[in-house]
C-alpha cells in the first residue's frame, strides 16, 4: 500500500508541474499528451521486461527496478520460491512413498474409474502377475476369477475375499478393496498361504481327533450302561461313580458331535433344498419338549408359512441349539416362545426365554468357540460352548444374521434373520 501511495503522490505532484509548464509555454495540451505517452511507454517497457523474465520461468534474480514494479517482482519472486520449496518437499515425499510401496510385501493397486489400473507396486507385479504396461487396462480383464469380478462389482468392500494367486495356484491371497477420494479404490492383496495351511492343519486335526474319539466313546458308554444295569445298588459309591462316568462320557460325546458339526460346516458343500421350516420347527419343538422333559414349556407361533432355501440338517442343528439353550438357561417352569414370522421381506426365527440372561459384555462373545458366559460360574449347567458357534456358521452359510437381545436376570431373545431371496416354494 505504501508503494501505491508513493506512485499516486508522484503522479499528483507531476500534474500541477506539467500544468504550470504548459501555461507558461502556451502548450498545455501537447505537454499533457507527451507526459501521458512517456508514462504509457514506461509501463509498456516494464510489462515487456516482466513478461520476458516470467516467460523464462522467473529464474534467478529479478531485474533491478523501482516503484510498484519492484514490489510486483518481489511478490512473484517470493511465490516462486515457496512453490519451489513445496515441489522439493513433494518430490521427497513421493520418493519416500515409492520406496515404501516398493518394500511393501503386500500387493497394492490403485483403481480409477471403470476399474482401470492407475498404479501398482512391485509386489502387485509379482503376486498378481500384472505387467508394468498394464497401467490403463481394466483389472477384471487381467484377473478373471468370477469371485473377484463379483467382489469388484459389488461395491460392498467391508469383507475381503480369499483367492489363489493368478501367477501361482499354490499361493493364497487375501484380497481387500478400500475406497477413497473421488471414485478411487486401493486394492490390497496379502499372501496368506502359510496362515491357510495352518488353518487347514487345525481343521484336519480337529476333524481327525473328533472322528477317532467317536468309536471309543460309544464303546465306553455302552459298557458303562451295561455296568449300571448290572449294579445291584449294594455300593452307593460305585453307583455314584458309574453315573458320573456316564455323564462325563455323554458330555464328551456332545463335544465330539459339535466339533464334527463345525468341521462339516467349515469344509463341506451345502446340500441346498427348499426346507419346510414350519414343519421342521413343529418337529424340533416336539422332540425338545420330550427330551428335555419340558412338554408345555415350548410355545410355538407359526405366523409365516415361508420355506427356506438351505441345508435341512444345518438349519435343524441351528434351531435346535437355540431352542435347547432357551430351555437350558431358564427355570423349569418358565415358558419359551418360538416364533417364525416375516418382517419387511425378511423371515425371522425367534426364540425368547425368561431365563438367566447374558451380561452386556458377554453378548458379543457368546458366538466364539468354547466361550461360556461368566454368569454360569457356580451354576452346574452342562454345555460345550460350541452351540452358538454352530448357529453363527449355519447362518453365514444361509446369508442370515443372528441378533441377540438379553438382560441379566430377565431373559434373552435370539433371532435369526433370513433375507427375502432365501424364501422358496
Ligand atoms: P453352551 O453349550 O455353553 O450352551 P453355546 O455356544 O450354546 O454353548 O452358548 C454359549 C454361551 O452363551 C452359554 O455358555 C451361555 O453362557 C450363553 N447363552 C446361550 N444361550 C443363552 C440363553 N438362552 N440364555 C442365557 N445365556 C445363554
């Protein structure tokens, strides 16, 4: 602002001087015109010097000048300097980013509009088989696994997928997409071959042990029952021991059965048919009512006639577990309500009890394998801790969702929600 003031003062002081000189010489107009032309010529000269300097990138020091033009040069010079510093910083960051992504063991690919590859790191070339020249190509044309193409199209990237590497079928990849920015997505692929192998070994081990334990347990239980039949009751200690042994054998049998069921859910294909759920529920309630000696406790409401596309054995196992738990974790005289109904297109199986309930901190954990809630401490309620893990797996295989509402000391409500596309006739 100071420079402007000076420029204006000079112009204002020059005007009276020119006017006086004009009056004295009698050439006021020509003098004014000449002064204006000189002023214009000087400005044009400055503009041309400025254009010349900036046209060459504004490199080096700016030309020596005075007044407002010195200020203009100085501001542009400063702007250029800070821009240079910013560029240097950016270049450094970019180099660091390149080094970091180059050292990254996981494949990273940036996808733009239309699933086009914008950029890929070195690992992506190695594990996904992409070539440096694939930039600009659509990724579904290069990685053609139907599951991958489906995942890419789904736009729901909350869960990743597991794929064999397109380069080497022995390598297993966990692929995940993260959306960011305007329509950009980052695809990450991690080599999980070792993890998968360990997982397979664990599954095989559990399956083999459970399978091998089945026969000895059946034999043991058979002998124990024979011994109990033969027992004449002369020794209360023997009778008690035999009863305890039978109880423990039965418990182990349940454990083995549940483990085998989980293995089946993890490894085997579903045998999908149209399951008549209302009939299945009637059957389950009748059976449970008799087995648990709790006839009259189960109240079944079939508000929907919907059938489900699914595996009957798996659905039976899930529903039986939930009904069994409701009976087990509530008092022998309380009612357990079982409902089958529709709610906005989804079909719901619901079991409600007025039992011991679950503490809020236990609710998210009860579907974990072998997890038994703390509220059970001190209560002698038998269980394996595997029932709800089975329920969760079955629902996952039927696109279903488990919802748990529970209050300690008041009761619980477990509901399984199945999407409309699972309904069948
Ligand atoms: P368990 O064989 O112990 O019943 P589950 O996996 O079926 O195993 O259940 C896990 C835990 O969840 C149970 O140990 C219990 O603490 C809790 N639970 C399940 N169902 C109910 C219920 N209806 N009422 C109260 N607690 C329950």
